[in-house]
């Protein structure tokens, strides 16, 4: 299997066109492409991502992407220039990608679920053989620390990741958690493009796999 270059971004909030996107084989956007969650924002995003040179583009929704929850069929149909994943997977050149938009209840956003049983049910659908896991929320303990000193990550997601040990886990959601961590054979990446003040200043993160 040939080595693939993966570019990770997240939480662009309609400001994707302000980013300098490096070249690569696969582009991942880990949610919050929108700011207000409107269909027109998805149309603009689809036009933008369609102009990028990456052979494969994978996108999930986040808590700002309300139209994906309220008008799922209509919204997903707009994304003609990328692969949208929602509790689903795609295989690219022998690598299995799985994407999911859910997170513990947070600021009354889209795809919010109460901590505990319901979230565990969602994470149980992650395949055991996934190579690259894409979630909007971080697992507990990795890129999940908020400006106010709280940990917004999901404990049950962290347990599931530890069980299946994907090679790469990409997420966003907590802007101030931007960065990379390596533990237990998994590389954890918070690719939030915007900082705490919603300024798109964090560069895309690039990995080879």
C-alpha cells in the first residue's frame, strides 16, 4: 500500500477560503464548515472544496452544521465535490475511514447527545478495523481542554478509540485544543482551523500514513 499524505482541517466556520491548504492525497474536514448552519454556507463550501487538487476529500458535520441535522437529504445532496460521512465509512486505497458528527451536549448545538448510554451506542458503530477515525468531538484527554479549564472531550469515545486503536484519529470542536498527540499506536489530531476567537489562524496539519 502506497504512503498517503493526509491534510486535516476542521472548524473553518465559513472562512475556509482564508486558509492556505497544502497539497496532499486526502483532505479531511472534521466538522463545522458552517457558522450559522445554513444551506447557502454548504453551497459555498462545496464550490470551494471542489477547486482543491486533492484526489479524495472527506467531510463530516459538526455542532454548527445545523442543516445536516434538520435537512439531511437536501444538505448532503449539495456536497457533490467530496465524500460526506455520517456514522459511515469509505475505503480509499486499502485505508478505511469512518466519520461521525456527534458530541456530548455542548452549547445547544447540532448533533448533541447526553453523555452516557446514548453516546456509547453511537461509538459502538465505529468498526473495529478502521484506520482513520474522524469525529467532530475530541476524546477525553486529547485536545479537549477549553479556555475555561474544562475538559469537553468524551470519555466513552476515548475508551472506544483505545479498544480499536486506529492509526489516526482526527477531530476538532474545541478550538483551543488544536494540536497533535501520539499514544498507544494512535495519532490524535485536533485540526481546528479557528482559534478561540474564531480567527482562522491555525494551519492545516499534514500526516503521512
